[in-house]
């Protein structure tokens, strides 16, 4: 295990931000992780990095950046209806989805092509096209950075919500997720109701529904509107879709008949933040190398040399204009460091 000093994090974040980490090292198991944490100065918590696809670095990191490279994908249990697969936190998420598709294990096909690694999937309960990680989550193991023990978290322990978990809130910076066990279905329950999936399946000429067909449809939709981080720096949706009380939604509908909202089960309405941002005139706007994506206003992009601060400042302007026009406060989804 080698700790590098003052190295650029440019290759390690999909936003393409060039900042430096004071210390940087990968780890592949708990022994290496414990050793790393020993040398880590107590002044700043270690930053655990996966694929760097949900992070905006706004300045150099004056501490240890530890890249989780815990590997392995194994079946750990099986019953009549399910196969339980345990994956190392450092496994690439989409490769894990592909692993399931190849074995005809259902449940994660709607989550195809989400960038990043397995270890971050419970952090914000990743979700897309009507499915969230909580729907297939069995348990995870995480290393506590203070007591140095491995803790087991069940579904109930994680407090999953929309882009939320206990690891983002109560236990922030306290646990390093080592592996996640997912409960996959032997018999698929197809979920095609969300967004443009059915339309895309029809367009593809799919006669017989399968998890592979759904995965391909999701991949096509994602490729058509989300920028590829290999080509343009981005971290997916920059903000969450905000929920507001139903009476306020009805009031907004009077002034903005085109407003896009979906009823939540708790009586609130979730608004499409992309629509709010587009209505404020931001879609396609570019400030130097920082910009608001031309096909998806919820995605902020780095055309090359933008600093994290420039992207953050743009996000602040967007947030303020949405607040002024609609009286709705957006919350950033991307982790600001
Ligand atoms: P990182 O960015 O490396 O880390 C994210 C956070 O988790 C950081 O705070 C980090 O410290 C912490 N962390 C990471 N790994 C660990 C660990 N093992 N233990 C403890 N803490 C850890 N997200 C969705 O939910 N749905 C989408 O549809 C979606 N689409 C996207 C599309 C694009 C083009 C991009 C670029 C991003 C998209 N995202 C989406 C966001 C992102 O892919 C997910 O949040 C993903 O789970 C992040 O994984 P990562 O490994 O890159 O995490
Ligand atoms: N819309 C606009 N203008 C835009 C963008 C969107 O008007 O520029 C409106 C459209 O009416 C559209 C609606 O917003 O129908 C929803 O847009 P889309 O289907 O693209 O989804 P989203 O709400 O913008 C969310 C997630 C994505 C996830 C998709 C599919 C959040 C914050 N984002 O985006 O997740 O992939 O749904 O499920 O919940 C991410 O978290 O990084 C991410 C990409």
C-alpha cells in the first residue's frame, strides 16, 4: 500500500475538476483501510471515494482521499424465489448489473448504466426509472472509522428515502461501506411504467419483454439525454426533485399550467426540477466552461477547464432564480466537497 502526496484528483471525478489531495491511496480490504486511517491526520475526516460520479470538488482536499477498491461478486444464499449476491464496494455498478443480466437475475435492470460503484449505491439509495436500490437491498457491511469494527446494516437500519440514507445524514463520515448484498428475483417482475420505457420498447420493436430488453431500453433513453462523462464532465442530476404540499402545487398550476409534478404517497407532490430550471431560462446556458446541459437542465456540466467553484456558483444562481420564480428551494444532490 502506497500513499501518494499532493496528487491531482482529475482522473477520479466525472465532473473533471482538477484539485489536489494532500494524501491519496487505494485500499482493497479492511487491513489496508485500517492502516491508512492510522496515518490519516485527525484534523480532517478521510474522504472515501468510489467512482467519483456524485462529487463536486470545490477546493483541494487537505486530508486523505481513500479510494475503495474492495472487489468480488459472489452468490451467498439462495431460496425458492431469490438469489442473494454480495458485491464488493469497489465493483463498478453497471458491471454488477450486467453480471445479474447474464445470469437472468432480475431487479436491477431499470438501474442500468448508472455510473459509479457498488459501495456508493446505498449512500443516496440510487434510483432510476421506477426502481431504487432499497427494492433489492438485503444488507451491507461497513467499517466504523472510530471503533474499527465491521457493522452489519439491514434494510431497516439504512433509513432509505429518495436519494437519502442514514450514511448521508446521521452516520455521515463515520462508516466505510465494504460490500452490499442484493436480493435478486429468479422470476422477473417487469417495471415499465416509468417515463419513456414503454415508448422505447415499442420503438425497439420488442415483442417479448425481458430484463435484457428493459435494460437496453433504459440504456437508450439515458444515452439520448444524459451527457457521457467521458465526453463532457458532469455528475448526473445536480439537484434533487423537490416535493411540495399539494395545495401549493395547485396554486402553482394556476400561474404555470405546464408545471410537471407527480403525486407522492404522503400527499405531497414531487416537481420535476429540470422543468423549473428550464423555465428560468437556464437550459443550454454556458458561463465559460461551466454550463447547464442543453438536453437536460437538471445536469450541470464542465466543458473542460471549469473550476468546482464556477460550477458551484452557477448552481447557486440557478437555485436562487428557481426560488424567486416558483418559491421552491432546490436541494443539491451532488456531494459538495
Ligand atoms: P462517489 O461519487 O465516489 O461518492 C459519492 C458519495 O458517497 C461521497 O460522499 C463519497 O464519500 C461516498 N462514498 C462512496 N463510496 C463509499 C463507500 N464505499 N463507503 C462510504 N462512503 C462512500 N444517481 C442516481 O441515483 N440515479 C441516476 O439515474 C444517476 N444517473 C447519473 C448519470 C450520470 C451521467 C452521472 C455522472 C451520475 C449519475 N448518478 C445517478 C449519480 C451517481 O452515479 C450515483 O450517485 C453513484 O452511486 C455514485 O457512485 P460513485 O461510486 O461514483 O460515488
Ligand atoms: N424536464 C424538463 N426540462 C428538462 C429536464 C426535464 O422539462 O430540461 C421535465 C420533463 O417534463 C420530464 C421530467 O422533467 O418529463 C422528468 O425528466 P427526466 O425523466 O429526465 O427525469 P429527472 O426527474 O430529470 C430523475 C432522476 C435521474 C434519473 C431519472 C430517471 C433525480 C434528481 N434525478 O431525473 O437520476 O435517472 O429521473 O428515473 O431524481 C441522478 O440522480 O443523478 C439522475 C440522473
